[in-house]
C-alpha cells in the first residue's frame, strides 16, 4: 500500500527531498508541494517577444536552458546567432542536451569570468536570476542600440526561510541585489535603464521534502546546507507544517530592461 504524503514520516520526506536531482531550473517537481506566485510581467513570455526581434542573442547563466528553450519555442524562431553561457558543469551538460537540437551553442563560462565574446557581438543579452550582473561585460558585448533584458532576484528573497535556519540577518546581507543599487551599476557601465519593476511574491512550502530540495537546489540561500547539519531545525519545521499548515515566505523579483545608447 502506498502511504499518502500526509501520513509519511519526517524521515521519509527528508530522504525524498534529499534524493531529487538538482540540475537545471526545472521546478516541476515542486508541483503540489510548494508554490510561488508569478510575476505580473511573465518573464519567459516577454523574453520570447524580444528573441523574435533579435538577430544575435546571448543568454547568460542559462541554468539548464529551460527558460531559454521555452522562450524560443514561444518565439517560433531563434535569432541567427544565439548562444548561452553556464558555469556549473551539470547544468552545462543539461543545457547542451536541451538546446543543441535548436542549434544553440552552450559555452561553459564561470559566472565571474569575462564573457568570452568580442565587443558589440549581440543586440540582446538576457538572463533569468543571474547570481551577479557584471554590467561592464554586459555593456561591452552589446551592440549600440542593443538591450539587456532580465529578471533578477531581489533583496532578502525568501528570507523568512533563510532566517529560520540561520537566525536574524542584517539588512545589508543582500543589499547588492537592491534594484536601486543595480540601476546605479548599469548606468555606471553606460547603459540606459528603460524599465525597472519590482514585486514581492508569496511562497508556500507544504512539506519538509520541498524545503530540503529547495535549499539543495538554491545553494546560496543557506550556504553549506545539508540534512545532517540542520536536522533539528528541519524536524521542528516539519512538525510546524504538520500542525499549522504551509510555511509562508516571500520571494523578491525585479524586471530589468536596459539599453546601450547608439554611438
């Protein structure tokens, strides 16, 4: 007999969350276990519109290539030159397998290294949730009149969950991700910010397996997270979810649309 999720033990749920592969940015495993409200701008669909009008596009820190693949399918065409970069080897392999059939090259490039492309190569640079936006490099590889179109993770995203495990953190912990600070960085690199919108979105974690998988997948939330290291906190949170219902947190996202001025 299959045990229902509601009656599964802490040990069973933790083992399940610890066993799920973490490569790529496909979050379909969370269906029925965790939710996150969607942004009003619908990044992947909006990106499809940008790709449809581009001639040379670069997707930076593409993860497993899922968002770019969706956007290209929605656009109905790929720009004549379309390249993706990714730094984590398992994601490089996953993105290559997904995007190669579309004729898209995936270049292994560390997130902090200079982009391995000539100046002025692309008229569109995109990224969904880059770890860091290196504005000078983005501006360098853009053609005059080209655009950077991206969705960034904002400050203190999911911090209710982060602080549950790490305790209260100072406000400055994620200040580098503040939209105003990122606007200043883009403008210092010579880009014109055309649009910048931020939203705070409700997240719900319905079981401890979802928490475990999330923290294994989004590794910068609780650095060094392992089930063994945080077993007491996980057990306590499991009991809280069982008695009170979903654990609530809030993600922060901002849409970034910047343009390189014409010469």
